[in-house]
C-alpha cells in the first residue's frame, strides 16, 4: 500500500511539474505578444508598409497557433490526469445517492442548465442569469432548476478556482477584465474561450469524448446528490444546453441516465452539437432554434454526422426511431440583443422550454 501511495505521489508531482511548465510557456508567449504590441506602438509609422504588415500578421498568426496548441494540450492533459485518478478530487461513483434514500425531496424534475463557451466560472453573466430567473419562475413547483454547473472543467469549481491552475487563470481573468489595452483583453478572452471550444471538440470526438463526457456526467450526478436527488422519487433529469452546452448535454445524457437510474431528457437552445454521442436509450431530445442563428447553422455544416447524407451516424439512427421536436423562434439570433437571453426573446425561449417539458411529461410512458 505504501509503495502504491509513493507511485501515485510521484505521478502527481510529475503532473504538477508539467502543468507549471505549460503555464510558464503560456505566460512567456503572452509576454512576447505584449512586447510585440509595444514595438507596434513605437514603430506605428513603419507598419504602413505592406512588408511590415505582412510580417506582423505572420507573427501574430504564429503566436495564435502556438497558444491554440498549448491550450489544447492543457485541456487534454487535465482530462487524462483526472481520469487516471492522480487528483485528490477524483470521485467514486459507486456510492452515489446512497445517503439520499430516506430523504424525501419535494422536487421530482431536475433541470440542469449547461452554458455556452463564454462561461468562465460557476456564476452566469447578467443576461443569462435573468433568463434563468425567468425560467425558474415558470417551471412547476415540483421542478428544480440547477444552475452554476461549469461544463468545461472536470472538477466542481470553475477555471478561476481550479487548484491545479488557479494562479494562471486568475491572472488571465484579471488581465481580461482590468487591463487598459483592448488587444490584451481580447487575447485573454480568446484563450479562455479557446479552452472551452476545445472541450466541446473533445466531447464530440469518438475516441476521447466518452472519457470527458463520463467525467462531466459524474460531476452533474454529484451536484444532484447534494440536492437530495434519489432515483426512487425523481421522475427525470432534463439537460438544457445553450450553444456549445448542447454538445455537452447530448454527450453526457446517456451516461448520466445510467448513473442516475432515471430518464434523462435533452433540450438545446441555439445548440451547436455533433450528434456523435450515443443516444439509443434517450427518449426525448428537443431543439429551440432561431430563424436568424448563423452559429447553429454553421455547426450543422461543421458536423456532417447531422446531415441526412450519412444515414448510419448516431444522430440519424436516433431520429429514425424517435421524434425530434423543434421550436422555431422567428428573428432570433445566437446572442446579443437578438439572442435567446435578450429582453426581446427571453420569454419566448422560456415558453418553448416549458411547452417541451409539458409535452414530454404527457407522452412519457406510465410506470
């Protein structure tokens, strides 16, 4: 037993060292980019020449490619470390909901909201929070809306508080929010959203996606356990995923259904998802779509598995045996003043979600 502990400790030490080296490299790249901005300010006149502009674009493009690669390595590395159990927060799924058997929760339906790639911590932006407040006020009294699930980290905290990379992400958030240079703010926000986009890509991948999807499903199940969820007196779990959160919802649905031993339903809002995930045992999937949403439309082209030309994909096989329910909202776009969280469309999206909840409840087989 002592030998095993020593091996685990050695693994943890090597991973922490690797993480520190990766963070140091990312910081170095950031410093080099800041130096480049300073040089641009001093030599702004020379930038008017076409040769200088091409050189600047080449250097900036190369730096962005390096940042993307490093963030991608970081994302994959953290998932692997967590899966191997080298982090103290590695959870055990065998005892889920055991202590909740005697607790009689008043809630029978649990709605879990998964945010888009803009999410950087457990708290939601003001517009999203107002939308969730509106949804919470419209759902039935026996339903509970679960907020604050950080879908793009594998531990129970957001990027800002993750113990293995707290310093790096806190510094990045501070630069994004308070730095006087708009270009530096853009680069920091770009790194944060790049991490989340890569997580969506990993979730949709047939090789590595099941690992990450299991980790997220286990994270959601543990949150439900804290809310007195138990399969014996819960009717269903509903995953509501916005934008990239739709991929995380569809990817985790079947795994979560096995962990919770309860039916899981998926509702996407302006969803961007691949359709690669296994959905054989999921009965209800619904889509709330905007007629002027270019991001969701591009997502369908980016993931050809959702196109009718490939009938053997998981998504198309699921649709042949199930009914996909679509709620189309005219003039709604993906975000901003015409997005689903805006004042103009917030209530329409909430109404569509509530209609789907009622429809699926009525059509559910009696047990």
